[in-house]
């Protein structure tokens, strides 16, 4: 199974997104570098709007992740509630 990953700028705007990803993807691994946080996951990784909203206490539009997104690897599936990276076989 190949890993997928997503990387964000390391800043306060990214922090709740990263926390939500780690909460919703127990197999995900956080790799911190200067100025960047990368999350690797085997097979697939999902970002859920609801989890981010629960962490921040405010409404969140998943399109906002684009602002601090550096790079990603995987096939993207997205709607208003979730953003998923996976490798389709």
C-alpha cells in the first residue's frame, strides 16, 4: 500500500487542520520541518470539515486549506464535508 501525504505551512492557521487530520486518521504520521508540517498516511487520508469546526468552534470552508497548502500526493476526492487523498487501484 502506497503512502499519501499532504504538507502545510507551519503556522497558526494550519494548526487546527493538522490536529483534525491526526484525530481522524489514526495511522497518519506527522513530520515537522522548519516552516512546514507534512502528514504521511498509508493508503488514504481524510480531512473532515466537522472535526476542524469542533476544534475551532467556528464554521470552516474546506477550500481554506488551499491557502496554507504546500504540496500533496494522491488522488483527490472532495466535497463540502470532506477532502480525501488516496491511491485508486
